């Protein structure tokens, strides 16, 4: 005898959609390398102290397409004298197709995952530029984009709190 109970049909569980990220293009928006040592000259050996500042920006280009740009400002100074050896400024961008990312997770996704994909290319450009500029190739340390994103949130929250604070008369 066949079971004809229609209530026993199990519903298929909904499978969450997997986020999709594709690189549509990459580009150098701006690049500047200034070799201060060659212009001003230096005497003796120098011990470089390299400072790297990173800023990230993302904007929507079209439905499902976003542009993410990393701005890198790299300065090398002599530790002993404090004189600047070189300054490298690089704006490197990528155009990404993003699908299946909820709106509330899109901002961190763009500013964490997209720069993570661009970083090996940025590292290579910095290495080549410093080498071609007359210095030892600078190989950037890996950047923790999650921590960088959290720092940015904390800075914006502090700036907003300061703006809302009552001003003394």
C-alpha cells in the first residue's frame, strides 16, 4: 500500500547565495616617485626608516560594479639625520563585479576583500619603483585590511563624537 500523505513532503532548505567577486580591471590612477637623495646628495651610509600610510576608498560605478582605490604614501628617511631619502605616492585601483553580498556587509567587503586582491600588484609596483629609483627594492609587509577597516571605523566614530560634543562658551 502506497503512502499518500501529502504532509510528508519535505521542503528543500534554502541555500544561501555565495558572495561572488570578479576583477574587471586594474589601473594606476596616480604614481609619483621622488628621489631626494639624488637631488640633494648625501654623504656616508644611511639607515632608512620607512613609513607607509594607506587610505582606501570605494564607490559604486554601475549596478553590481564598484571601484576601489588604495592610496599609498611611502616615505623613507634617514634614522640618524631625519633627512628624507625618497617619497613614493601611489593610487592603485580596481574595478570589481560584486554579487550576492548583503547591503549591510557590502562596505566592509569592498574595503577588505577588494584591496586584498589588489595588494600583490601594489607590492610589485612599489618594489619596482624603489629599485628603479636607485634604492634597494622595498617589499611591503602584508597589510591587515580587517584591522585597517576597524581603525577607519573608530576614527570616523571619534570624529562624529567630537563634532557632536558641546562646545564651550
